[in-house]
């Protein structure tokens, strides 16, 4: 860099991004100012240029799931790292690797890279600083194909070379010759079991490149190869930051912006903190925003604007949940507000009660309109599960119209079946019924057993009944018996007067009693008590006797 004058941070950033020879003529400058970028600009904080990291955890050498320490003690966050974000001695991010022991120790991580080709070039780099207690021997950093230890490369770093006060970045590059293996091992180990190195490590990186490029931090997710400005930790922009292309925050971290305008795709995996002024600045998102970290906005409003007819989508990643929460534990609300005000435009609010335990409300897997307890006339037949309405569900005053019952065949009646189900049947047996409700008893259907004893009265018998005498019981009581026909009887006892308006005769053998109906009472009596004599009476006076 040469010349006089002042170069703004923005112009410097534009020049570095171009990666070319840049020439400016600045107002008020004595002469032109020339900036030439000959290579990549890199530091523990990130840099400008090519970046990639195929290791899952670049700063957590104690993570047993990926880094495996053998005969080595890995202590997390034991020393201040080379980035030293806060500038204090308490900001410890570097790991301590203690190889002290009788057996040679190693620390290994297996990369997640795809199949290695026969001419692929990879570089493994790491920041190192030794502990003052280490006084002899060497440390080796190595990379090799998984499953083929012979296809690898390494460098040896003596304790005399390694600084105990200054962080230095060391790297080893290898062109692989055996194809087909699925991953690469990166190894930090002691050269011999008696060397017993004690070192501090930070910022491990594996990339498909011929040299160590811009450092990019990883914390569980690898970073694919890209080019541009890489910020490893916090980024503070005091003015407006306008990104015309895609904005990618590849790993967890944080960004503090007074005003952030992104016109392309925004991929932010770390934290976003908007805290300009006492109320915070504005964050405008005009396109896709993908985030995996925690984002805190302290301003009075967040304006998330989609394009015309586009949706705002809140979509969790993996097994997480999309959460809308207020600042208080007892007043959670989700509000829906129209884009503009005016008559007839209202705000809709969904709120929960003061929950005592966690609750889950599941929406059905169907489209339609939600119904609330304050709604009327919205529940339809298709919304009610068949076979679920019980007697208790029907109001006692429902007064359901007969026309709404199932059709009943004309003149049929409902009868409970053997299965206790009301069934439509035709009335049969001794009676029938019409569809007007008239009941007709069949002819000859009423028998003596069906008539209550003592209930038949004289008036009940038709005047023309002509009941046969054989059907009359023998005792008529005090009632007179009258007939215009012939009366034939067996032994007859008459306690009153026996009167005949015609001839009265009784013939038994040669005995005869006769009244010729000549106007007087004439009759003949066979008196068996007097030896069988006959007595003749006229007008009730005996006029003659006859002896046998």
C-alpha cells in the first residue's frame, strides 16, 4: 500500500473482495492510492479468500464423539485462544493436550469428506502453542487416508521451534495416491513415547486445497468450500450493512447490526442481536432467511416483509419446534394484524390461559375452518363422527319432528325386536290397523276366554240373536218361560200353576191327561196313591172317580 490520504473501511473491503489490483482516486488526496492483494487475508477471526472445513469440531478437541484421545488428556477451554475476542485472560477457548506418560499418545479426528480421489490434495492446519513445562522432543501433525496409514503425510515440530508465548498456525499438505477410501484422519501425536509434549491447540481445519486458507470455525456442522469474507466470531457493523447477494453465517456465532438489509438469501446459523440505541434498530428481511441459532431483537418492532402473494414460513429444523412467546409466563399471545388499518379491519388474537403444566393442542390433518365455543351454526353432520350421539346428548325439550325420523311403511307400527331394536312391522293376528289409526278386530277373533266374566248385559245381545234353547242353562229362576211351540220335557215339577192355552197331554203307555180347551178347567188325574184310581176334575171340582 502506498500514497497519501485516507481510505475508508468500505473501500478497503471492496478492494479486498475484488482480489485484484485496485486503483482509487480519492477526493482531497495528494495522489492516487493503490492497493494490491497478492493472496488470501486470514487470521484466527476469519479472513478473505477461500475457506472450507471438513472437520465437525474445529475448537473442541475434548469432544469424544469426533476427536479421540489415546494416552492423552484433553482439557477443554484451558487457555486463551489466538482470537481472544474479549481481550481478557478469562476468555479461554483453547484446549490443552497433555501427552505425558509411558505410552505414546495421539489425538485423532475422522473427517466427513466424500471418497478421496487418487490426485486429491488436502491440507490439515491447526494453531499451536507449547506449555513451558515441555522441554524436549517433538510433536507431529499428520493426515492420512482412513484405513490406509501408508497413504499419508506429516510434519514434525520440535519443542524448541514451538513458541510458548505466541500462537502459530502449522499445516501439512498431502496429495493422496490411493482412491476409494471414504474419509481422512487428522492426527496430533508425540514423536516418541518419551517426548511427553504439553501443548495448547485451537482452530483445527481440513480443506481440499494445496495450502491452509481462511480459517472457518465449526461446531457440529462442516463448512463446504466457498470464497469471500469469512467471520469466525462476533461481527459488529456500526452503520448499515447491505448485502446484494446471499448472506451466509455458516456456523454458530453472533452478529450485531444497526440496520441489516439483505436482498438475497440469508443463511444465519448463529445468533443475531439487534441492539442499536435504547430501543434497537430495524431488521428488514426481504427474501429467504434460514437460521439455526438463537436470535434476539431488542427493538420495538420486527418487520419481516415477503414479496407479493408470498408466505411467511416459520419452519424448525430437525426435531425442534416453532415457538411464539411473550415476555411473561402467564400471558402468551399470537396476534394476526392486517397490513393496513381502516374501517372493518381488526386484530385477531390467539391466547392461552395461565397454564399450570405443558399442554399440547393437535390440529387435525384436514383443511377447513376452526370452530370455537362462541360459534353458532357451524357444526355440520359430516363433522360429527357416526355412531357417537347418545341419548344424553339430546336435549329433553328437543321436540324432534316426526318428519325427521326414518320413513315408516304405511300402516306399519314400531315393535321392539328380539335384539331390543325398534323395527317396522305389519300388525297381524286378531286385529289390523289402518294408516289412519283405525283398529279392526278380526271376525271370530273374540272368544269366551277373551270376555271378562259378568260383563255381558242384555243390551249386549242382539234382538235377533235367536239363541238356541240347548244353549240355555236349566234354571231360569223366577222368570216365566213362554213358548208358542211344543214343550217337550222329561219329569217336570211344577210348583205353581201349569197352564196350557192349547191341548195339554202327557202320554205314557195307556195313561193320558188332556184338556180340550173347552172353556173350563178339565183335567184327569191318575191317582197312584189311591190304588191307581182316576179322578176327573171340571172347573177345579172332582166330578168323578174311576177304579181300575
